[in-house]
C-alpha cells in the first residue's frame, strides 16, 4: 500500500490538465482501479482479526488520501485553465504608469486672475462666445457704420449671430442680469478674422472687468489695476495711463506697466520705451449705461479688458501665439498640473 500511495502521488503530480487528473482517478479509484481492486481481491477470511483491522484502516486511509488529493488536483487544474483562457495576463511585463494631465497656460492665468479678483469682491460671470450683433457692437456704442466694426471683423453665423470679438460684449448683458451696483469679471474666448502671425490669432482670450456704483472714478480704476498687477508679478508695480480710444469708455486709456526687466531704462522687451502697453480701460460711457437701463446721472463705472493670451505669453515666455491653440502635446505638457 505504501508503494501504491507513492506511485499514485507521482502520477497525480504529472497530471496537469483536468482530463489527466480524471485518468489518474480512473486508474486508482475507478471500478477497475488499483485501490478498488485491492479491496475487492483481498481474501479477508485468511486474515486474523488483528490483521483485518490494520488492513482495513490502512485501506481507508489510502482511499481518503487519494480522494482528497484528486479533489485538490481537479480544482487547481480548473483554475489554471481559466487563468490561461481569460486575459492572457502576463504579470511579468513592466507596468503602464498613469500620467497626470497639465493645465493649459491660459487656464493657469485665468484661474489666478479669478482668485485675485474674487479677493477684491468681484463675481466671476459666465458669458456666451456666440453673441447677438447687438451686444457685441451696438450696446457698446459701436453702431453699424462705425469704423471700429472694420477693425473687429469676425465670423458671422447664418442666423445673424457672430463669434464675439471681445468680452466687452458681455457688459450690457451683465448689467441687465445682475443690476447695479456690481463688481464682476467675465473671462473667455474671443474671435477675430485676423491674418494669423506670431502675435495674431483668430482665437484668443480676454478677461473683462466691470465695476458700476455711485462715485466711481479713475482713482478706483488705477487702484484695482495696481493691485491686480502687483499680485500677478509678485512685486510693487508702477503704472501710467495714456489716452486711448474705445467707443464704450469715456475717458478711455491704455494702461502701461513700467517694464519689469529694465525698470524703465529701456530694453528689448519694452522696445526701448521703458513701458509695456498692457490693459485697455476707461470709465463706462454713459450710452452703455443707458443701454442697460442704468441712470448715468446716478451711477458711473469703469471697465477694462485684460488680454489673457498676452499675459500668458508674457508670464511663461511663449514666443508664438499659435502654440497656444495648436494642441501639440509636447507644448501643453510643459505646464503644471495644479495652480
Ligand atoms: N474690448 C476692448 C478690445 O478688445 C478692450 C477694452 C475693454 C477697452 C474694456 C476698454 C475697456 O480691444
């Protein structure tokens, strides 16, 4: 029986498939199997009572051992089969790591501006990119015969709507929606029919700001602009206002920033002037207030249009505006994942 047990174990170890295990079962425990026959062929009458007991218990043990072993072998054969069948998973291959995406430079600047303005009590207002001609032009004092329309040619829809040329298109909408007094910014995408080159694109981003209240003056405008710029550049800044014309502000200005690189001495970044032209702005034109149903004798306000695209290019040293919309992953992944 010892010899049979050893042989059985060896045969079973060699059986790797369910069929082979079944063959071993038949060979040992089948109707004509070795263990079955051993029990059948033994002439018990020739054995003493002592021998009978010993033989019987050894035979029981052998049978139980064989049954247990066969059961375990069947299970592992079945498992092996299903693992092979299911995925062809190879645990020895190197892993595929997951990379995190990164934020677009425009998004980074926008998120930063939003948080600076929120700190000054401004509301961030969503605004449509596809606009009515009225809000983009007429409502901001650009009637259909005004030359500014030519400077801001854009993409027209077949239903007389257009892709907005500036975020100023949302000024009157915002006053209508929120009423006055108000303090709001509306960042977003703008479009113009441009001849594309390293500094002109058909698609770019601005962040408009609008404050309307009683007794708002140019002093308030300068204070907000200085706070904004020193937060963005992490230092005290010097600004100046030059007259600038925009039909929807009166007076209108170009706000210049004293060049951060040469401190006003004149360098290649500021084209030798010592100043960087940065933010067009001004006091809201009374006609624009009227258009939104706001009484210009009681209320006044200021508006400004930060070029998000320009700011992102300055901040990250991006030499060509076309890189921003090209969708080249090698460009995009150079920026951080978090703000
Ligand atoms: N909307 C103007 C532009 O795109 C910028 C601007 C905004 C000027 C607000 C004055 C006040 O050129």
